[in-house]
């Protein structure tokens, strides 16, 4: 999709398929990916070079069954960062609430904000102070570390610093368990039998056939989802499935139409049909 923001044309993704279901499960991903793959073959659209996933259950295995191991499978960085920030925010609010209650001597319980102690104990660990933001700044640079050995050395140094100097061993163990993995390598080449790697790493050495692709991100999909919902709800609430389909048909015609002169004069024109764009 082409959009003009601040007098500059920008390109972002637009869906080839929409999959709806009550829950994100592996069999739903399986049917969706296979349907998309078969439709792309019929329309002579090349297979994807890279598949970016939020890493919900079964999504990667479903994509591998649909396209095989020829494709790069990457974990979306927005999901990683959003999850760590959410954990941090939830823990910070709990800490502030406890401190406020302690300062008052006796806090009046509030049903909505109270949380059973066992649930608080099950929360993922978080970093103290502002160290998470320092880590995320480093992580955003490590996304493009050029080689797997370079990534391993830098990532190991960052985690060791967080574990020892920042005194965050629990948080580091959590991050390694959910967002890192170990890869067995030739010890004669790298002087180590195993190195750290990650599915969100997108450096030149992250695949045997490197493609200059953007880093794995869910942001374009989230932007598309927001735009899609804004347009089909533009003329009021949709009360039935028929209303949704009728509105979708209406806006498909607009999205696929060439850019009209009147649209080009607006602040944020959009079109799926690029023409004379600079």
C-alpha cells in the first residue's frame, strides 16, 4: 500500500488474505497458510523469502509445513519488545501500589486493581530502575549484527553485564529461555561448541542466502489492521456479518483504484496502484 505522509510517499504491506478465528491456534494457522500458498501458486505469485511471526503456538510449524525450510522464519521484534515493556509496566505498578499502601499504613483494598499473591508470584521477572530501556537500546542494534559469531560475542557480553553488573540473573534467564536459543557449531572454527543465536536476528549471516530484507516486524501488519478497521467502520457501527462484507467490498474498490487528482491533494492519500510517485 502506498501512503503519502508529510509530503513523502511511503510503502507498507497490505494483506493478501484475512484469517478470522476465535483463538490463535496451530490448526487455524495451518489452514490459513496452506490456503494462501495455493492461491499464490494459482496466481503465479512467487513464494515469500521471509515469514515474520508473532510466535504464537503452532505458527512457525504451520508456516514451515506450508513453505518448507527454504524460507527464513523470523520472530517479530515488536512482540518481543512489547512483551518486555508490558512485564515491566505491570511489575512497576504493583511495586508502586505496595509502596503507597505501606506509606499509608493501611490501604483500602480496591477490587479491580487487587491481584492475588500467587498471580503476582507467577509474573515474569522484570528489571529494576531504567535498565530495561538500556537493554532495549542495545537489542535494537544487535538486530543487524553482521555474523553469527559477532552476534554471539556481543549478545553474551550484554547478558553477562546485565546478569553480573546490573544484578539481574532471573531476568536474564527468562530472556534466554523465551527469546534466545543455542546453536551447535564446529568447535575448531569458533573455539566453542555452542553459541547464542535468536530468531529475531536479521544480520547478513542470519541465513545461507542472505536477502536485504527488513527486520522482522509486526508493525506493518498492525498498521494495516488499524487502517482496515477505520475504513470499514467509517459510516457507523457494523451490526451483522453482511454489513462487514458490504463495506469491505466498497473499500476494496477504493483501495485498488488509481490515485485520483482530488485524492492526491489531500494530506494523507493512499492507493494500491502506484503511479508517478517520487
